[in-house]
C-alpha cells in the first residue's frame, strides 16, 4: 500500500492528519480515501494499553505480555510477500 498525507492549503502546505492511499488489488491500484478511522482529541495519542503504573513506573507484567504479543505477531507476518499478478 502506498500512503500519503493530505495537506491543507495555506501559505505553506500543512498536514491535516488525514491519510489516503493506493492499495494493490486484483492487478490494479485502488484508491483508499481514509486509511485510519480513529478520531483523537487534541493532546491524545493512540495507545493500546498503559505500560506505566499510576506512579509512572514500568508495569513489568504488561510489558512482558505486550512483548509476547509482538513476538507472535512477528511470526505471523514473517511470511514472504506475494508478487502481484
């Protein structure tokens, strides 16, 4: 998938946080208008789970669980890429 950001016309082009893309499907490029459908408020950022406890220290249990998830995810996605038809 080829991804690019959208820009708001101003004196200089400023990214507005939206992304569009082209995805290879059935032997041709198909336009994807919105790549991400997540809406965040100002100052928020995407986060699956908090890795810190209330005191700001590392939550070792959560870190180990996330490490295992990442390892398993890496094993699933480590397959060779398919060539386009």
